[in-house]
C-alpha cells in the first residue's frame, strides 16, 4: 500500500489541497488536487486528477467552516484513492515569527507557539491553525507538519529586515518578515535544477497573483523582499494597495474618522486593482479585457509600481543576472510581463516577443544581459516535500 501526504493551504476564503505519493523520491508525486472555494458562505469543492481531469464537484448546502468541511474532504479523497494510506498532512502557516525558521512537526508546544503568533497575522494565522486542531481531534494518528511562509526570508540581513522605528519596537517583533516564502523556495529549488548558472547569481523572482510580491535571491537565498511586517506592503495587488505613505493612515483615522475595522477592510479588500479600476475587478484578466480607462489606469499603476520596486531590489542585489515570473499573472500574462520588462531596459532586459507570447520557459533574447524566465510555482509541492522530509526524519540539503 502506498503512503500519501496531503498538503493544505487555507486562505481567507478558500482551501487548496493536493495529495502526493511518498514513493517518488525528493519531490513527492502529485496524485490529485483541488480547492474548496467560498468556505464560509457557500462551500464548493472541485477535485482534479494530476493531469487536470475533473474527478468530483461538490456543493454544500450549508455555509461551512473547517470543522464541517475537513471530515468530508478526507472522506472524498480516500474514496478516490482507496489503495493508498494517508500518513501525514502538511500545512501552509503564514507566520513563523522570528524563531520558526524551518518546517516543524506539530506538537503541543508548537501549537502554543503558533497561538502566540496570532497577533502578528490576525487575519491569517488563526485560519491556518484551525485545520491543525481539527485534524488532531479527527485523526490523532496523522503526523502534521507546519510550513511557514516567512521561513524562507529568515536569511534576509538585518538591514533589509529592520524597520526605522525606535529599537524597542523591533525587539517587540515589529520588523520585516516577508511572505510567499514557500513559493520562492520552490522557485529557487527549481532554478537550481533547470538553470544552475542563474541560481548561483543575482535573481529577482516576481510572484504576481492576487497577492503579489518580489524576492531578491542571492545564491538561491532571500536577501530582501517587498512584503514586510504584513502582507500589505510592497507591490500593488488585487485588492491591497501595497506600500502606502503611513500619513494616509493617520489622515483616514484622524480626519475622516474611519474606524480601525474600516481601514482594515479598505486596505485588505477594497484597494489595489479593484479600487483603482473603480470596482471593475481585482482580476487581471477582466481588467485587460475591459475598455474602461480606469481599468487601464489600474494596470498602468500595477506595472509602474512593480518596475520601481524591481529597481530597488536590483540595487539590494548590486545588479541583476536573472528575473523570474511566477504565479497567475506572472505565468500567464504576456501583456503584463512585456510591460514590466519594457520598463527594465535600463537593466539590460530585452524580451523575445514570440517566446513571451508563447509562455516559453525563457522569454529573454540572447542579447539580454538578464535572463528572464517563467517558472510555474507550486506551494503545495513544497509543503509536501517538507512534510515528507520531516516525517521520514530526513533533512533536505538546505531546508
Ligand atoms: P492566488 O494569489 O489567489 O493564488 P493566482 O496565483 O492564481 O492567485 O493568480 C490570480 C491572478 O492571475 C488573477 O489576477 C488572474 O486574473 C491572473 N491571471 C490568471 N491567468 C491570467 C491570464 N491568462 N492573463 C492575465 N492574468 C491572468
């Protein structure tokens, strides 16, 4: 009987999952994957085989939470893979704080440490911990591993992690942590396999999805990133503004009398592409298809701010050898990639238009001094890899 590992990635409104076989060496082999969307309101599940074939769709009548949905998910998965045995579950956990710099087996002590981190990521950490607790209750025999989105950035030097507030604030944990770490770790490891010459050099990876950030990689390790203390910093995103003059916050609170909850809603859910487009959409595909000037303005701002922050990270790296596009927009949008690259000509970036239109693995010309690549990310594979290595007691080379 083959052993399997389930990777869970719980977001604000969805749960992504992927089941892997443990038989296939360093990178576990994908068996099936899927997502449950609109978790809190009208949960809908879609499950696909590794080749994309639809396996199952389920719509639940009642609004759900993790407690209600997880038992059904485990049943549905085991019905599809009767001959395999689930032995471990890996979780994406958004915040590991200063101390949790590598994936950890879940223990009572770890759960206490994670509870203590909730104030650092109030919107996400508790959501990530909930399925861990549910599974301890439902399936106490399963090993569980927490994989932190911040961990990959623990190699950032202090100068990149420090915030220019008085020192006692930093001592209290107010510093730049960075996020999307599982995605960047996956990209960095893939580069080592497919472009070893680049992985030793100075590379910027751009994770451009609904959430978006950049990571400066030196020798495969993060030395700076655009998200900071929270996932609000850095690039403009689907519904978040990215880096924002803190004076705006004071103005909203003091002059406009907005409550903290209203400001939080504005910053996490009503800004970015959605807000600037005048509520046309947070989805880049919809904006590209729109003929409204405000949609164009939102796209232009996204590109302008992205290129500017690439410049800042190129300075942190003291030059640039490679650039990687990943995540939804990065992997699938030739228009956005070209527009960003056109603003990077001063760095020596030159795009091959055909390769870019075809989403080719390398989209720069021979003459380009920066090699520009598309590397599809796979956070669930990274979670499964870490889970397997923790469960089997192996240490991965530089985990
Ligand atoms: P998440 O951050 O939720 O995991 P994804 O990485 O899937 O999101 O990225 C979602 C974003 O990718 C959306 O803005 C979507 O419009 C965009 N996207 C996906 N495919 C394309 C495409 N072909 N062209 C432009 N944008 C795309």
